[in-house]
């Protein structure tokens, strides 16, 4: 995948899905503790999301960092908005802010 293709793929994935997690590994098999943490939070909340394994392609792994101007992975997007990485997701989950944000956007099961 070229840099241009990676940026196009990232943009289309974020715009085409309500919740996207760029992560190391897959939701079924996270390949780092930080990705695993975000998967656990999203699964606990019952939100549907798309997991994108950045380990499959170097341009994708580098491209998402450029796209978001954020140096680390995982990266969570909700309705095209960049939320943050594992620490931010954990803090938002613990404070209830993440559940509220997902609920307000109609993304949690009722």
C-alpha cells in the first residue's frame, strides 16, 4: 500500500464506519496491551466497531499517525472524530464520558 493509498483507506474507513479502532492485532486477538484495553472497554460498553490491524502494513501503521497527528496506536474514532489512545479512552470510560458520548450519538445498544 502506498502512502496515498493508506491515507485514502484510512479516510474512507473512518468516514464509512461509526466507530473505528486502529489497533495492533484484531479485536479477537489484540497484539498489545493498549489495544487490548480499548477492545475491552468497547466490548464492555457493547458498541459495534471496526478494528483495523495496523501491523498488516507499514504504510498504514505510519499513515494513521500522520492522519491524526498522534504518535501512538491504538487510535479510536467515533463518527469521524479522533478520540485518542488507550489512556484517554480509559480515562473517558472511568469518568463515564465515553459512554455518554457514544449514547448521545446513538451508538450504544438500548
